[in-house]
C-alpha cells in the first residue's frame, strides 16, 4: 500500500489538520524508513506544515492571507480578470500559488520526522465547502 487518497471535507476557508491520517497511513505500511510525499489535487487550496499547538497561529495566518489577497469584491482587486466562480475564486488561486501543493516528509523508525509542534494542514482558500483530495505516496 504505497499510495492512497485522503478525502477531506472543508467548511470554507481555514486550515484543516490531517497529521493523524498521514501518520496512520505510514504506520499501516509497515515500513520503517522512506519519504512520504503529499500532494493536493486542486488549484484553489494548498498544503502547509505549521504549528499545531496554539490555534491563534491558524487565526493569524488566515487574517494575513486575507489582507495579502482580498476577495475580488475589494476595490483594490479591480485588476482581476478571472471571476468565473465568484469573488473568492482568483484570490484562492493566488494564495495556492504563494504556498505549496506538494510536501515531502522524511520517515524514520516508522514515524514522520515532524518537529514537536508541527502538523500537516490542508489550507482551504475558498469560502464554500469542498471535498478535497490529498494523495499520500510512501516510497523507500
């Protein structure tokens, strides 16, 4: 079982932790060492490794990205051409371009080599709920 697809439901913009699911996938493989590659199959969300101890970090990240890339309804975003799916559509694509859609994490002794306060997150950039697909691939 070197590969699987996680489906994560979202409720709108936010960070959704899936560290436990990734750890369970690695554990079920029975392998002790390798590289877990994580890839999200969408263009309006992204992946982050971020602190998972203090929820204020997630709150501040959301506020920062909203200020950096506001919705197209904001007068400063009048230059945006792509508005096909609403005022959060193109800003979501920009946020995804500024972050990442793939992450590699070393595995040793059957565990992800994340730091003490690090967690894996899907960073949803759209306002409405979605079902996001995340590919997990474990190679040795």
